């Protein structure tokens, strides 16, 4: 504005037109609208004083691009670099539309408290009841949120921003500015901070906490300068080896004409390409809304985590609804179809985890939410830091390669015409019991052979049989349900359950009662089904093979553990100091010339005992380092347990051999003749019958004895008898030979180390 004074000898220096207009009441220009001032020059005379003013049109400020690019000018492009300070006052509470039912309860609680303060009466019970109702209503509301409700929470004005979380989780934080190309975008904040002493490069979208800050931060929508600033900091972190943590909270990149002219798309694409080649771990956390490429430009990470009520989308629900349904009012439907919430994205393997929020959203307890984010960062970085550079890059590449995966080689049906007959579903044929029995017997033979030597093909065949039995049992159950007459009720009940699950609702008690009732009716009517015998056979086989699978898995794990233990023990025995002590002990025993332990002098005995204890301690340390429970037990107990196991094993083997012999055709005929003769003789047999019965019994005994004596069972029996005799007579008489010390450990130790691995696993 320009101002001039005419018809006066006095010059008003330093006065502006606005100053003169403020004093227009005394100059006689009150009541003149400012709109008139912008149209033409005017002159008002009061005595000798004349005021002339003209309003100049000013070019509209193109935010976020500054009008004056000179950084040295006060109020210029560096105004946003002022330190981020906490609000002096708490933000005003904002109630979302779906939270309005809670407002009535809050109002009641406030009214009752006000009444208690005014009257002095005790309303604590009523207040406690109302508060419990409020908490329950809040819980019910926030455990069954719809996608559009989560979108509204993610956009909540009081939701904590990137810097709020940063100052809540870091001990130190230094903000870094500028893209080294002429501008510092306030919508993206970068800096170095420490969490538990570990340094990280933090990059994130920054929204404002009020209208003034939002205008300054451009509502968290970055320009190309912001992405280039982020890129510069990524290169910096990669050079110095700082892991990168990015926080995503933006509606999208700023899409104005100048941004496009300066290469918005190229800046985002450059970031995408660069992030896949960075050699440091990257973790991205969506703390609010992640919109389109503006979010993905700092989101190509090894791990993508989301707050519970955050959303991640390619287009906002409103934009999607306007495109597909021609109205933004269809946003709730679009939000559901887009699958933009944390749980849905985790199912699609786009997000890797969900960080919990308090009831009411992150703004209800920002500090608690920040601590959950800190915990998630620590866990993710602990996992990623174990990878070398090559594995880290491959992990990041595979994370994005598997998104939207497809399967090659699967035939795709051609596009159906309107009146074309639908393709018939293939008829699944049920395997008969006779066919299944042959396969079962073959597999049983393989399993019995695999008990002696582990074989991978047997495990594969066993897994295939278990899967086949499961499919067969499903078909048998379907047939049984149809035979009993419960097919329609079952299909109706399935539809009700599917509907309840699709709406993310808890199972209704009435529905639970229906399920229980149908289950009881099916169990009662199952024995009357025509296929009950085949169903029972297949269930028994499934149970048996599942048990065999567990046994094989335990055996393979046990073998691996044995190898690890033997390797560790060998490492201990190969230590130079252990070998040196063993050699010295051997020399001492040979020098004494003793043939038995009784002939050794007290000093040598003490040296042997001391060496044995040292070895035990070393072995215990090594085994405990493998997370094993170690217990030192006496040698006598080990021998007794070993012998008991061998006796039990031999008994089982003998019984099995006798059972097989009894089922053989030759012996079976003899037994049948014996039964016939006993039946003929009755209670008072004559002499001839007695002789025949005795002869047949003797014949059976001889056949059994011959079969057992001719087999390897006799050798095992004699060997076991020898062991038992040695144990009872000379196993613990204290004799010691020089040969016993060849490997440096006496054979007749008083104690050994036993490793307990759980209820049914132990190795000695």
C-alpha cells in the first residue's frame, strides 16, 4: 500500500497506510469498505488533511514453496528448522463418529462426580459401576473395528507423530537437514538417534499437531526435495553402517504442478531402487496412514511393521470409492475391499507384524505406544543383525518378490461364455480297505527296517500316507454325515459360522449350543453308519502312523544330538592341557607298576580321582553350554538300568518270535489237533487220550525250542546272562588293569554324566 498526505506542511515519516486507516475514525473516513479501496484511488478532505490510498494485488503464496528462497531472510525457508517442542497445553479431545455412544457414558460419569462434589455424598459405587461400563464399552468397540473406522483412527488429529515417538524411544537424537540441492522439506524429518546405546538413522514423515504446524509441514506430504533428503541420509547411513528405521505417516506425495516439474516420480523411483541395494538392515513402521508411492518411497525394508490401527494403501478409500462407485460415500465399502488394515496385510504377507495400541488408539497413551515401537525395533534388529550382507539383501528382495505370488504350471480355465455348461467337479474316489491294507503293510515293513537305520525315504512315505489317510477320513466322515441324515443341518451351520467369522464377531452362545448338539447327535449315530468299520480302521491307522512319525522324528533328533555331544566331548579331550595331564597320569601309573587299583599308592589314587573330577567338571560345562540339564549318577545305577532295559527288550523279542511261530501253518495245525483232542477227552480223559495230548504238547514244545535255539535269540540270551554274572560277581570288585587307562579314563568309574533332555529323552 502507498499513502500520501496533501495540503500539509508536515511529513509523516514511518507511517503506513494501515496505520492511517486505523485512525480513520478521526479523519472522517469511517464506514468506507476496504473493497472500495482496492478499486480506485480516493481522496477525502477534512480541513487541510487529505488521505490517499491504493491496495496492490499480491501474488498468492504457493505453499509449500517459499516466496523468498534466501535462507538469510528472517521468516524465509528455514523457519521450519525450529526445534520440535512439546505442547504447553493438552490437545482438545476429538470424538470420532463411531465413538459418540461413549460420550453419553462419559457425561454421566462427569455429572455424578460433580454431584458428589456439590452435595458431599458418597457416590463411589455408582462412579465405579459407570467406569466399568465405560471400559467394557470401549473394549467392545475397539476389538471389533471396521476398516473405515481404523482409517479414521489413523487420521486422528491427536495421534502421535514421528517426532513424538522419536523423543519417546531415543536417549539422544540429532536432526539432520537439507537435500544439498537448495531446499529442506519440512514434511520429511531425518536424524541420528540411539536406542539402548545402538545408533540408528531415523527417517519419517512428519505431520503437524495443530493447524499451524500442519500448514508448516504441508500435512505430511513431501515434495521431491524431501525424498532426496531421505536418499542422502540413506547413503550416509549405508556408508557409516547405521541401521535405518523409517516411520511412515503420509496421505501421499505432494502432487502439485511444481512437484511434477521437479521430478516427483523420479525422486520416488530413485529411492525405491536405492533401498534395495543398501547393505544395512532397514525396518519400516507405519504409524498412521501410508498412502501410495509417497509411503513406499521410504518403505522398501526388510521388515514392515504396522501399528494396530494404521493403514497402508495404494489409493485412499475415498478416491477408490469415487473411481469405482462414482461417490465418496462408498468409502466404507472400498476400505473393506482394499484390505488395507494390519491384520489383512499380514495375511497377504505384505506386513510382517502388528504393534499393539492401547484401547482408544495410540493417542490414548502415546508413551506406552512408543515403548511398544521401541520393543519391536529391538526385536527386529536383533534378528536382522545376525544376517550377513548377502543374506540381508536377499531377504529384502524375497520379501517383495513373494507379494502377489503365483504358481506356474497350473492350467487356467478359459473365459466361460454366458450359456456354456459349467465345468463339472472331479469325482473323488474313496480308497477301499483292501487296497489300503496292502499299502499299510508295505509301509509297516519299511518303518520296522528304518528303526535300525534312519532313512529319509521312509519319512517321506510316512508323511504321504498320513496325508492320504486324512483325506480318506474326511471323505468317510462326509459319507457318514450323509448316511445319518445330518448333511443339511451341517451345511446350514457352516454358513452361520462363516458369516460370524467374516464379521469378526465372537461366537454367539446359541451357535455354540447348536454345534455341541450336532456333535453329540453325530457321535451317537456314527456306529450305525454303513462305513463305520472302514472309518474306524483308517482312524486307527492314522493314530498308529502318527505315533510312528513322532518316534522317527525323536530318533533323528536324538542322533543329531548324539553327534553334537560327541563332537563337543572330543573337543574337550583334544585340548592341549587335558592331553598333557592325561599323559602325566599314565606315566605315573606305569611308573608305580601296579596291576590293580588296590596296588596303587594313595598319591596316585588321589591324582586319578582329582583328574576324574576335573574331567567331569569340564564335560558338565560343555554340556550345559548346549542348554542341556546335566546330572551326575553312579555307575552302578547306570549298569542296573542298562541291564533292565536289555532284559525287557529280549523278553519282548522272544514273545514276538513265539507269537510268529504260533501263527505259522505247521504249528497252527498241531495246536488245532491238540484243541480237538482236549475237547474229545472232556473232563475225564482215558489213558489213550492222555497219551495223545501229552505227545502233541511235547511236539509243540520241541518245535518252539528248536526255533528259538536256532535263532539269534539264544546268543543274545547267553550274552545277557554273562553280563549279569559279571555284574553280580566281579563287576565292582575294584580291579584295575593297565589297559583300562589306554584312553585316559578308567573303565570302572564310580560315576558318569547323564544328560536329561525331557520326559522321554536321555543320553549317557
